[in-house]
C-alpha cells in the first residue's frame, strides 16, 4: 500500500511543490495549455506505434494544470444555494469514487513495464488523488454530512480494476459534461463554484482521452493469444458496471443516519438542476455538444471514447423518429446526428 500511495501522492517529475500560478494571466495560460495540444510528429498516429504511444504520454504531461486544492478560495454561498448544493445525493459516492480511482490507477501503473504508459497512468493516479482532495475540501468548506469512508483496498486484479474505472469514467464524464453545463446555465451552482470546478471537468476529459488511447494501444500491442481473454474481460466489466448502477447505494454513518447515493446521477440528475423543461432529447444533444467542445482542442489523431456518444446519437435518432426532437433544432441549431 505504501508503494501505491507514493505513486498517487507524488508526481514523477516532482512538481508537487510548485507554487500556484502567480497571477491571472498565468492561470489563463495554464488553463489554455490544459485544453489545447497537438503532436509535432507528422502523419497518422496509429495505435500500437511508438509515435502514438509517445504522443499520448506527451499529451498528458504537457496538458497538466498546476492548480492546488489547498489554495482554492471556496466562495461563500447564500442559504438557498448552500441547501441546494449540500442536498445533492452525490458527495459520498463522489469522494469514494475518487478514492478508489487513485488506488486503482496506481495499482495498474505499478504493474506495467512500458515507461511512457507507466508515466501517464501514474500522473492520472496523482490527478485522481487531487480530485479527491478538491471534493474533500468542498465537503469541509460547506459542512456536508458524510458517511464514513470505507477502507480503500488494493485491487487483487489491477487490470480489471483499471478497466472498471476507465470505462466508468468514459460514461460518467460524457453525461457530467452536459450536467455541468445545465448547472451553469440554470444558476444551480453560482459562477464562482462553476469556475472552481471547471479545471476538474477538463481533467476528466483528459483522463478518458488517455484511457481510450491506452485501450487502443493495449489491444494493438498485446499478444494474439491473450486477446480473446481480454475482450471477454472487457465484456464482463460492462456487465459489472450495468449491475453496479441498478438502484441506489446506501450507507449508514456512526450516528445511524442513512446516506443515499445515486450511482446514476450524471444521467438522471439534469432535471433537478434546472426549473426549465429539459427533455431527454435536449439533454442528449447538450451532452454531445459539450463532449465535442471538451475534446476540440486536442490532436484529432488521438482517439476519443465512442460508446457513450454513439449511444446518445442512437437515442436522439430514436427520439426524432418518435417526434421528440431537441428544442434547439426548432431554433435552427445544428445538433450532432
């Protein structure tokens, strides 16, 4: 466990002790670099090639954003906003998910030999740990009641654990991008809180970009005899994730109070964040738009996660057939087909 905590609590190039950006211009520059990156290598970046693998690792290094949770100035919320924020059924599971993710990423990084992918996934583990710090400090700042965190146990099968976390983040992030936009435009979260969490949302985009390209690299470079077993494992992961998201997760704190956690809040919670009539078609279209925007600044030759966007497009197609088009289309806005 000590070795894994060393991975997720320490960056490979000892950047942990860097001071925060000194002024607004430096903050904006760091934010821009986190969202825009292209490889200088010409030609295609074919999964399995050295050029592709090195580009993925370089992207993750170059787009690092050095914000520090310890210096975040949490905005003071008025009573109504505070009640809205603290009543969301997500905080327990959000903190615990990041706690598991940092350990799973570190466990997988510790077992792989390729130096480029080891470096990238180790950094990913560090950033997951930073996400947990951000959430923990938010909980502390706003007095959110939490159930005791469970023990974080080192996974017996690091590859399985990494796949579970990676695929889960690909789905959750796609819907979270849309949900975050709903919270912003509706005023559910104040502008100061939106600004605070914006770097975290963009980091999730980088994380799933890394995972999608790692997956393609792994499939291209793995021995042929192992591929059928690996694809069966991927299928089993998807069955596990579907099972995990059926219903609500519940836990009880030391005072006997039950905490309900919605595993599917990124999909089902949009209507809770706005007083407007937000249809399923509207939300799917918004998620597709925000997903495209989040990825737009990264080298087009790098692969993007496809499952959640493709499912959303299929859902929109079915809704259009049923006469339930997104309202944006009625206003002449082009929605991804």
